C-alpha cells in the first residue's frame, strides 16, 4: 500500500469529530463577526483543538523510540500520528494546510514517520458563535520524490514513489509561491525544498552558501551535523535505505553496521586512520578519521560491530563506547577483554558473560577474524579451531568462488603467495599468482597449502596445536591440515568440533563443556570478497572481472547457508552492497552486515579503493548506487549550523519574488560577521530569489532576547515588516518566554523588533479555551500558550493572527502537567489591539 493523497482519513475514535458543523472563517472581513469591538491587549477570540491521539492511515510508526510507553501512549503506533505541526498556510476558505514535523525529534528515530501536509478545518469556538472547538482533518498530501531529485540516500530509496520521511528531512517551515508550488525549509541541511502542489519534489535540495569571509570556518556551505553531504551525516541514511529494502522483502532482522574501528567517533585522539587526518596521501582531500557516531547509529536501530581490533586496551575502550561487537585477529585477547569488562561500573567484571563463563551473545558479539589469523594462518580450519577454543560467539571468514562454483575460504580473489605455497614446492610468487575463479576446488586443495606465517610471533602453524583439525582432516581424507577449506567443510568442521568435545577424544578436556556449547551455537559471519571497480589491480586485471558477478555470488552463498539450515546462525557481510541487496531480495531471512572502510588506491599504502572512495570523480561503485560524500567531513567542510538549528522560519515577500529563510538558532563560532551588538545572540536570515532559484547573498541578523533560545515561526506582513515567534525551552511554565515580535528589516542588515504578544499573558474574557482540571494556563479569563515549541503562525487579517503549537507527540507536556498527558494541537486566534500594516 502507498500513502499519497487522501480526501478523507481514518481517524482515532478519540477525535469525536462533527462533520456537519460549519466553521467560523477568519477571512478579510473577520472583524465583522469575530472581533470584540475593541481590545486593549492581545485577546483570545477563537480556539480549536485537535486531540493528541489523532491518527491517519499509514504504516506502523514510532518503532525506534526505545520505549513501549511514553507519557501513557503505547508504542509503536499502528498508524501515523497527525501531530507535530511545524508550519501552516492559510487557505482561501478558512482551512489550514499544516506541515507535519519530522516525526519524533531526531533523524535516528523518525524513519517510519511519513512527511505530510494535512488539511485542517477548524470549527473555532468564539465569543459570537457556537463553534465546537473541534478540528476536522480532511486529508493529506504526501511529500515524495518519484523523480529521484534527492541525490543522497533516503529511507524509501528503492521504492517507486520514494515517500519522504522524518529521517530524510526535518521540515520546519513552508510558503506557497505565486505559481502554487510549495517551498519548505529543512533543518538537516539546512535546505530549501521545492515541491509542486501535489507534494512531488521538483528539484534537488538547495543548500545555504557561506557568504561570509569572516566565519571561522571557510567552508563553501553552512552545514548542520546531519547534513547528508558530510560523511558524519551519511551512515544512518545509508543504513535506513538498506534496512527499508530488507523490511519490504520480509526481513525480520535489522542489518548490522560494521565499520573500521579507527573511523568511529570516540575520545581517543591517538587512534587515527592510516590515510586520513595528517596521514592523508597527496591527491586526496584532507578528511577526519572519526566520522561514525556509534550512539547515533544504534539509536537508529542498527547494531555496531567494529573491526579489526587486536590490542586489549582498545577493545575495552570500544566496549565502554558501547559497540555491540568486535572482530579481532586475537580471539584470546578479545576473550580476556570480555572477561574483564565491567559494563555497569559496579566494580565487578564479567557483565557480558553467562553464568557458565561463556560470552553472552545477546549482549556482545565476539568474532574471530578469519578465524584467529594472528594465532594461526588465516581462513584455515586451525584458525577456526583456535577461535572456538577461545569461545568466540562468531566465526568471521571470507569467501571466493572457484571455477566449479564452490565457495572456498580466502580473503583475496588470488591464491596469495604470501599465504600459500605449492605442494610440489615449485616456484609460486606474487608475479604468478592464480585467481580462484580459474581453478577448481580439487585443483586448489591438491596443489596448494596455505600455512605461511607472517603476522608475528603469536601466529603459529604447528599442526599439533590443532588436534580437532587433525582429526577432521583424517576423517575427510583431506591432503593437509592447511588445505584451503570450502565453506561446506567449515560448516562440517564446527559440527565435528562439537562432537569431538562431546563424544570424542576431547570430552575429558577441562574446557570440553564450554567448547561444545560454543560450537553448538556459533554463528558464521561470511563475507563476499568482490570488488566492483572498473580500474585495474597491480597485476593488470580489472577488479570487477576477477570474481563472479554479485548476483551469482550472493545466490550461491545464500543457497549454501539455507541448505545447511543455518539461516538463523549465519550473516552475509560485504563491502559490496550489491551482494547484500541481492541477499535481502531473495533470501530475506538471512541477516546482512554492511562493512564500511576507506582504503584509498593512492599513496604509499595504496589499496583497492574499498569501499567509500569515488571512482574517476563519480560516486563509489561499491554502495549499489547509494551516494557517499567521500572525504567531505567537518574537518574541512565545517559544521556551522547547530543541531536542530536550520530553517525554522520561512517568509515570502509581499510581491512573491523572494523567500527569507531564517535559522532557528545562532550559527556556531560566528561573531565577526554579526551586525549591531556583537554580544547579542543573533539569527541569520538569508534571501532566496524565486526567479533565479538562488540565494542572493543578502542577509539580515535578528537579535534574540537573553531569555530566548530559538525562534518558532517567521512571516512577512509587508515588504519590510514581519512577525517572529521567539521562545525559550520551557514547557508548562508561566514564567517562561514565549513571544510574538513585530520586526523591521533594515537596509544595513539589522533587524529591529518590538514585542507584539506575550503568549503567556493573553486575555480570555469569554473563557474560550477548553481544557481539563489542573491544566496550565487556562481559566479566570486568562490564557497562556505554555508550550516548548510554538512553530505555526498565520496572519488572518490585520487584526487577527492564529498560532498552533508543535506538540512533539508523544513527548511534550506543556498543558496537561498534572495528568502528564501529551499536548494536543491547539489552534488559537488572537485579536490585536492595533492593526498590522499590511
């Protein structure tokens, strides 16, 4: 089912709507039937309320909020909440077109919230009418991108309609252009977004240029931390796209995010990438090492299993950071780290262990990298044996496909001379290495022994250290303990290992019970070693031609996993996302693991470009078409706009030729380019020409009150004057700061302002406001709008303005403080003592 534009909605029974009642319209002649003959201060003359528990058709929502009950609301919601209005437009017939906010406050929690514009028909309760004070929701327009104008990853990347969600954009403001199209301000970019009247995105997002030479950072654009043109703002977006693809195929698992540990954001400045920061090779852009935020990725619902970590202090450091798992060449050290780790800081180690002393896989995933390659030759059965001996929960390995279509354990497409030798002792060097795809399994196992050691003194190849492998090889009549095993042989070996310590010679071993239990539940993390680049390796082979194609690779691996009934115990991982998407499409019951790393093909340590590097200036070929802003990081590109500090306000000039986009919060590290009193907190207003569709460079600076923390809405009333809602961060507090200001834009960039309405002291002589016993700000002929976010402002006529709170459902409790119920969406009409100069 798709959720586009509906004429009616299925709403919660809690609405209690009266469809036949006609609303009072606040139009150009509103004074004749709604205003009090004269008022001396701002006065409430209309009130309507949409209950918090109002829902519209749509998919389950709120699944990533991390709780099943928030302020008495059961989660996840079975439909889409009609909530969180962040901007509103006045229709000619008195209806309102209200823009839904991004959903649940953050990019990480809002992937299942669809962005919409809802048509509201308020039946205002007034002093001269019989209005019910209720609001009818008549339909919605879904914001979407079917023409693929958004260049970066969105949640519904792989769907036809590409419905936009609160994880794609944080939409906070809206204006209608003279041609009827809609312009929407976003905070994640910040961006300006241009939609037609049906909600279809017309052009790529418009970024805010940095017009100031005085900013501390000389970046080309003003970016927020969530900007998708930065690496820091891209990981969750990419994971959202692949996770939604998996979900649509019926997957029950969330994909795993698996980054190189030196690319994590942590507090250890000594851990840096070998080709980033100060080590950046010539020809590549300077880029930060730490670009992946563990807490952000986990909040979005993705386990973080990092690689390859081989020293115990770093392991403990990463466990303290909160990673869900570690892949290591040293399973012995990883076991020690898990045994020593005190997760809850109570002074008692071992919080990730079961009562039996095994690693609790539900709390932490300890993976032996290529088995245990710093203890035994990698990707061999002895390497797998030593990983099991050290109680690893998962065996990590790489695979290639032979000429006869068999999966074998090997890291590279070649049978590497550094790791393998010919059994007949004939010369085998890097110069005459052979590709796995050119040999049959029998040829490989009969001709090669992969027992070379080169990883330091800890790596040993004495067969006597691997008694289970010796017994298995004898049983299977394999030519060597260090034969290159097939994946099927690995599966068989783990079963054999379990039996060895249950019924075989190992049953009397002091660790027998632990080892057989580990083998009985051990998982397999199997990588498809495939490179989609079109350039050549050092042997002259085109990378993408060295192996089978992605679809074949994915199919053969998934089939073998299924054949062995290991669907619930095996993951498929890869740097090449094409194989993972293919697994999700055809074998959705198998969990996928998305590897991330930057191994540039330039510099003294040149590699194969895995997997973020662009190719000839074009987007990386590894990510199946998903955009990656390679080496665009805060280190150079800068973050100047605070989190949730983007285009909260968007006004249109009276002649309809320009937009004025206003940031919600002051820029970060900005002082020299401010005008007026440099000590004031100031908000940037940027002019955008609707004809040329460009920011003009004309900017203004709005001075904030000392009590103010943000603005909530901005509307122009003539060529130079406008209204701004300014607020603090309080809710339910009548001593807070919530005001509407009349502003004047000056030619020198200054903004003058004067208070128009204190939203906490509004006269209500007819007690129009409807609430419950104990509600804050209602009663005794007085009314207050004590909400944390007040983000909707409409000029109804020269004497009346309307406001709507963004109720941040189900979080905000600014009205029903005594009962702790979520705020409703309240629509209020205020009569001004003096008319606005329109």
